C-alpha cells in the first residue's frame, strides 16, 4: 500500500523545478505486472499526476497468472500481458492475455487469451498499427506473432520461428532463450535478443503478416557469454542499445537506413570499477530526450547512468544510483521524462526517482509503492 500521506500530499512538485515557460503536464494510468504469489495476484494500477507528482493507488486491476510483462495497444484501450508461468486455464504452455482498460477506475476486463506457442513468454510488444502482438518465449527459445482483432482480442497466429543454437556458458546457454522482442524504427524489422545464442536476431516485419520471414543472415553476434536480454532504440532511430545480462554490459549499435542493418559501435560495463560480487543486468531504457541511457543491475541493486553522444550514440558512464530495494528488474521513465519508476522484484517495492533534465541524475522523491514481486511498469496517458 502507498503511504496515505504520500498518496494525498506528495512532498515534492516537479513543476517548481521547470522553467517559467508553459508546462505541459498530463495524468497517467500506471500498470504494474508482477510474478503472482502470496503477495501478488496479477496486474495492479495507479493514477499519476505529472504536474503535482501525486500517485493514487487503485489496487488490483485484474487477477491473472504471473503477468510478468505488459504492452499497451497504441489506441490506449487495450493492454496485453505475457503469462510467463502458464496459461490462465492451467496449461503449462505460456499465454498472452488481452484486457480492455477502464480509464476511470484503472480496472482491466479480460477479453481472451491465446497460447504463446512456447514456454516462458517473458516479453511482448504491439506494433504501431495495432494489428499484431509479438512475443518472445524464453523457455521455448522461440518468437511468435499473433493478429489483433478490432475489439482488442488476440486472434490467429500469423508467424512462429523456433531458434536453434547455443553459446559458451553450459549452464545457461546450451539452448536458445529468446528474451525480448522490439520493433525497429519504421516497424519494418523486429529485434530479438536471444540470451542463449548470444545473438540479436533481426526479423522482417509486416503489420499484416507479422514476423514475415526468417531472421537476416547478418544479424549481429555478441561477445561469447554476453547473454543479450533487452533492447532500447534511441528516439532518433539512429542507435540501439542491448543490455547483456550475463556480462553486465551494454552494447551500442548504429542503425542503418530502414532499421535492418546494425553496426556495433561500443560495449560498456554497467557495474562500478572494482565491484566483485554477483550481479546481472535486466532492463535498458533511453530517456525520452535521447540524452541519457539507464540500465538496471540485479545484485549490485543499482541503476547505471550513462550520457549519450548525440552524434555517435556512444555512452559515457555517469555513476550508479541504488534502487532502494532488491533485484531491480524492469524500470520505466514516464513519457514526459520527469520520473523513473524502479521495480524491485526482490523487495516488493517500486521506488520513484526524479530525473534531472540537464544531467540525467536521479534523486529519490520519497515515494515508494508496495506491491508483491513487481516486474514491469507501463504508463498510459489519460485523455485531458
């Protein structure tokens, strides 16, 4: 539960730190995906006012089995969840569940669910046209695309690709593990980070046919044992950032015209020099301004902060900030770039940080949300 005092009277106001020019501020619905268990039953929702910083807890939006990752439809009316632990009907195969959003209450109404055609779906995305949902199956080592119906329901499977391969770590890379799927600028290609293969697979994409063909032969290979996990594309569309779970690094790519060709630019570590404990990375996010990149360290329990060279896309380390909890998994920056919400899976809390627009530095706001095993945070802008 959010502290009642913080819920009603947030002790900070972002507007005071902004220039005197007119401030554009919006209200948002914030949805949190979790690993369901004793302290969590599914997806939770909050209302966030970006002008005042006030966060209102709305409670359980929908009960559903381990909705570890969430994606919003571009029309703002529907939300999709990857049921990583199995289908809502009890089958072991993973599922994708569709929900209709009630913007007034934050509640979700289940529309239907469909098999992800593989075990352990851990990441999904909806294309900008709202015609396809794409999912990565970690346990199955595969990717799938499914058509979306006009009423928001998940429809027929349009494509499926089984990965084949391995890499050097016998314990974690003896088989493929598709860990994320993102669309390239222009949505003509999809980027799939496969931890088990140490590859960033580039698939052609078509809004009518989904993943429209096999991965390109020139799809990048990362360093042995890297374990690529998630991908973030720069707002300019010229660079992409891959966070590598096993080596705790970020690899920078230059994106060619059309998004199909990627050229490696740099690899930089996410941990402080001299750190010798166990740690792995989870999420990478580019600030909406394009000036900063952040990555989460699980074990060191911190966010690594980087400044971005606008010409080359290269990253310059700018320090580390404790996340205020354990095992930070996903984190999300609000669409206006004012706050960062860090989901600490191991300590059942989400800590909210203020983002310095000039330096990218993070400062705790004093706001902390209590939710069991949070995994994913997503913002939906509400109509004015």
